[in-house]
C-alpha cells in the first residue's frame, strides 16, 4: 500500500462535535478540551461558530471561548502556532470575525461553506449557490485584509441527505473556484456518511490530478454507516495528508433541542437515528495511523486520555474503541 508517512491532523470537537449535543456543554469544559488538544500536539482547532446563536445556542459562548483560549496560561507558549477556526457561514459572522481579529482576540481562520446540492446549501446558508458565491467573492478579500486565513468547504460530494446522489466532478469545480476567489485551503466534506471507500479513492485521485496540492486540501468524513476509517484509509492511499475528526466520533447536524428547549438549529434531523451519527473518531484514527507507522505529530497516549474525559463531559459512552482497548503494546509484557 502507498500512503503518506506524515500527516497533519485537526480536531473539530469543540465546534462540530458539540454542536449536535442536546445539552449545553459548559464553556469551561470547551476551553479545557481546546487547551488539552493543543498540549497533545494539535495545531488546528475548530473552536466555535460565529453565526446567530439564537437558533444554535451551543455557540452562545463563542466570544468567551475565543477570548479564553487567547488568554489561557496553559497554552500561552503554543497559541501563536495554532490555527483557531470559527465557522462564518454568512456575512454578519464574517464581520464579527474580522472585528474580533482587529481587537486581538478573534480567530485567525474562518470557514465558509457551499454544498454541491442546491437544496442542502439553501438549508445551511439561506442563500442560493449563486448568491453565496457572490457573497464569498465580496467578503474573502476583506477577511484576508484583516489577517484572517479563509477555508472554503465543499459539502455533499458523495451524496445529499435531501436530494440523494450527487456528481463528484462538480465538487472539483467548486474547489477550483474557492482557490480562484482567495481561499487558503479547501475542506472536502462528507457531511452525512454517504461516502464509500471506492468513491473516496476515486474522488481524491481526481482532486489531486486537478489540483496537485495535497497540503491545501482537508479530508472530513462522517461515519454514520460505520465506514469512516475505511474512508480514511482510501483517502491516504489516494495521497491525502490533512484530516480532521472529533473525539469519540461525536457531531453532526446542529441540535434542534438544547438543554430542554426546542430551537431551530438547521431544521429537522435528516438522520434516522440522531444518536448514531457523527464524524470519524479522533482516538481511533490517531491510533490506527500510529500503528501504520504514520507520523501524526501527536502524543497518542494523551489523545486517549482526553477521549476518556470527553465521555465524562458529555455523560455517555462514545464511539471510540481505542479508549476502551488502548493501543497495541509495542513491548513484550513479560507475561507467560
């Protein structure tokens, strides 16, 4: 098998993982997790969403969280080397990020998102694709002028939970467009677990043929149907080197019920069982890559310790097998 010997991993638990939780996660717990991830070696943390928290109250503490990580004594010696990302789907969120950056406590990277499926895109952003591209073309230069890096995400590459099958080549065109209008990197996302390993390999091979810059592309998988790590392996074989995931494999569509209160979120869930959804497990992916001899640049044992604590934070058993069974021993146990 051919796969990279070194990868760059990002953790997006604090934003994408917790957004699907139906109980508000305390700000102190989110900050603790971000700090511990940085101490474990992560240099790419997706921290919050700067959109209107009325419909997504899990993000009502976004300002406190961004200020907290910037002033944290635990990671003060590392923070300048860390990419702190906030989701900014619409104009007001981008404007908030720019102002916060100017004030010295904001993110240093923002994320905009399009779906190849018009229906999915409209549900997520409230705009048509044509309207969204026009908005992005206006705001990306303003964000970069303020010192923000910009990620352009492409979603529904392998299928849409609303419309069904999608055409993968459309996502390649969207990735090219992101770079043309000023994005620093592009995330290629399976947001509902529609990707299968054969099509994952085909897509990322197509992508690297069209844009031979693997370091500028980010792999994002859900594992709704249990294919997450198989898809990671397929992406590795295609030559991808940047991956992101969540602790315990949590995450998904923003919750529409938080701490006893119905909220809008992004509407009704499109999962048959919203309790069995989420992203690739950070713990399992890190352990698998480490066992394959791939340098993750992380403290693997600390990652597993963090995973155990995240289960206590959310109050239930999560979807990591590695925090239950541990790493494969590298030395003889001495037991006969």
